[in-house]
């Protein structure tokens, strides 16, 4: 009998809930249809029942606000807060209502009371801060987070929440301060903070503000390397690699490291073509830590920075190449029989072959490496590829392909093997066996590294575009012969034959390729005006062909790197981004444009 009575008692309650649910649905439909008066009427009745309040609160408040019935909204919220005293959403909604209705005094008094009531509960203070921030009551949210911080006696808690709020109100200095507070708790947070700062700091002034704050932090705690790391990051954003090195050098000394962070900065500088800065950094590490683990690597990269600087200064000075080759010899003698010494000998051999026209001596050095098992199988294989190139220089293609094929066989599914296959494809191209070259290139287009794939696609398209419509391969063969001359460093003869091709085949599809090669040769000779002129001819006559974006990007690069004309380079990069949005150079062009504009990019 008792169980049956309980069931009877439940029926009216279920009916009530079912009826309320139906009415809520009707009210919501009126609300969604924009019939606010009808919706309000139903919501008012529903609000009398506490069971409905939390189900209708959001829509009901929206209706009352839309109708500017702020008094009714206030009464509803006050009653709801009294019934549901732990509901933070109702409390933050009331603060939001006061702000929206312009009741400034009520808002101030309410916030004061709310802070007072929550003073002993740090958790509630922080939750209220979050809810108020969600209501865009940012200044009020700050007060609650600061109260929570004070009660917990923790000056860095809520740092991320406060930083986010300060960012919303555009208080960059306070935002920076809070991000640094967050970083100060753990060195593991540095990368995360760098990413955040990267996203939010865009102007010189903001970076200066960060620098000033970091200097103050470093003065307050000179032993804390986290702020020095962030100062290093600031200098990298400015592309001030030497300034970053100064910070890295101090970090290395403080952490008793043999140039580890300095080496990092040197590599970044080298990747960004800051050859002089990278040279100075590696030189410092090699001299300062001559007994350290970084010595050999620093010596090798020091030489690499020198080499890249010399090779990218046009026209290239043969005396500097000679001196560089001598320095590689010194490095080899000093560090043999280490891998660094063998790499130095290989670099020396390539300089003698491709820049000093001392082919036989270069071959001797490479054979010396190939015959030395201590050089290691990978370096020996690289040297075999180099020796194959030497045979091409000497006009002995069969010897070259024998060496390429040996390496390809050893490293079938390795980058070195793909490189060997590409060399074989290039050899077949030089010797006029275009079908065989194309077969190799088709394989290399997929399942290889991006760089090798791009080279394979480029050469494959050159062959296809300039042989498909010809009954003979005579024009393509002449162009390949000229490219072989360039490879053999016979650039004056190559340039003359390119000029003759322009006269003989002025309307051939290969003309834009001729302009491209001539531009490259003129640039290497230091004739930037002539180089730009040939690029302009591509852009004028072949604006929709495959080399158009290459020409546009190279022109911008010449103004940027060779002529140091910032305004013209910036304008050309910007135009490039508009004209060639699908180009493979877009990411780099955007990066360079932003650098010239003064943005801070990685």
C-alpha cells in the first residue's frame, strides 16, 4: 500500500514538469521567432516556479534586455540569486545588467559587496573573475583575480587569465607583465610564452616595452636565466643576431655551458643568411671553448659561414676562394682524422674543382677520401658523387654515371640515393638522352625529399615543354649543352651561346628559359642591371608561363639582397603576393615583406 501511494504522489509532479516543459518550448519558439512580448508573458509565469528558473534564465533575460525592461530583469536576478545563492552565473549576469542599463552606482556598490562577501573564498573569487570576464566586465574581473591572488599570497597565480584580460583592454604593458609572471613559475613555460608573445606583439613600441620589462626583471633577479632567454628572443624578433648572441653568451657563462646557446644563435643567423654575424659567433665559440665539446662543430660552421659569404658576394673573388681553400687545409691538418677534418677536405676539393679550375687536384683529394675507410660510408658516398661531378667537368660522362649508380645502389631508399638518381637524370639530360632522363625524373617526383622532388619536377617540365612540339631535339640539345658549359664553369662561352640562341630561336618556347639563365649569369658577374633586364623580359613576354613567379621573386630578391633598396624590394614582394598567390615562394615572400616592413617574424 505504501509503494502504491508513492506512485500516486509522483503523478501530479510529473504532470507539472511535463506541462512546464511544453510551455518552455512554446516560449522558446516565440523568442526565436522574435515575438518577444508573447515570449515574455509565458516566461513570467514560468519564473514563478523555482524549478523552471535555471531552464529559462538565459532567454528570459535576453527578452527583458531587448525590451529595455531592466527593472524586471533586476528583480528576476535578485530573486534567483536569493533562491540559488551558489549560482555564480546569476551574480555575474546582474553585474552585466547594471553595466548595460547604465546603472553605474548600482554596479559599483554591487561589485564592492560581492567582493566583500567572497573575500574568504579564493576559489569563488577566481570563478567570479572568469564569469565577469565572459560578460566583458574586464575591469571588474581584474579586481576579483587580484583579490584571489592576495588571499592565496601568490603573486603569479591567475597570470594567464589576467594577461588575457589586459590584452582585451589593450593594456600591453600589463599583459606583458602577467605573461612574465606566468613564465617565472617554471622554465618549461618559456616556449609557450614565446608563442603567445609572437601572436600578440606586432609593433616596435610593444617590443621596446617588453625589453624594458625584461631588463627590470633581470636586474631584480640576475641569476634567473628565464628573462635572459626572453631577451634573447626579443633580439631574434628584431633580426639582431649579434644582440641575441650577447644574451646567449651570458646564459652560457651563467649555466657553465661551452657555448651551447651561442651555437644555437649562430645556426639561426646562418639560416637567415646573416653570414658575418654567424661567422663571429662560431669564431667566438671556437676560440673561447677550444677544449669544449662544441669546438669542432664551431670550427666547421665558422668555415661554412665564411664560404657562404664569399659565394654570395658577386662577382666572386678567386683570391678569397684560394684563401678559403687554404683555411680548409689548415682545419684538416688540425683535426684529422675526425669527421670534421674529412668534411673540410671535401669542401676544399669542391672549391678547387668548381671555383679554381684545378680539376685534377680536386680529384686527387676526393680519391684520398674515398680510399680512407675512417671517413665513413656516407661521406665516402658523398665524395663519390662529387667525383662523378668532376668527371662531368672533365667531359667523361660514362665515368660519372658509374659513380652515381654505385651510390644509388647502396642508398636505394635514402636521400643520398635519390640525389644520385637525380645526378644520373641530369647527366642523361646533358648528353641528350631526354627520354631516359625523364624516366628517372618521373620516379623522383614522388617519395623523395621536397627539394629533390622540386628539382625533378622543374627539369622534367623543361624537357617536356621544349621537346613535345619539336620534330627534332636540336634546340633542347643546344640548351642542355649550354647548361653543361655553365656546370663546367665555362660561363663566358655559355653566355655567348645563349645570345646566339636568342637570335636563332627568338620565338621558340625555350626563350624564357634562355632569359632566366642569362639573368643568372649576369647576376653572378655582378651585373645587376642586366640581370634585372632579363627578368623584366620574362615578366613582359611570359607573364603567364612557368618562370613568371620565379622571375618576379628573383627581381625582388635582387633589390633586397644585392641592391639593399628596401622600399623597392618591399613594393616588389607585396606585388608578388598579389600577382602569384599560388606560388611556392609565397611563404618566403610574405616573410621577407614583413621583415622589410618592420614586423617581427620567426
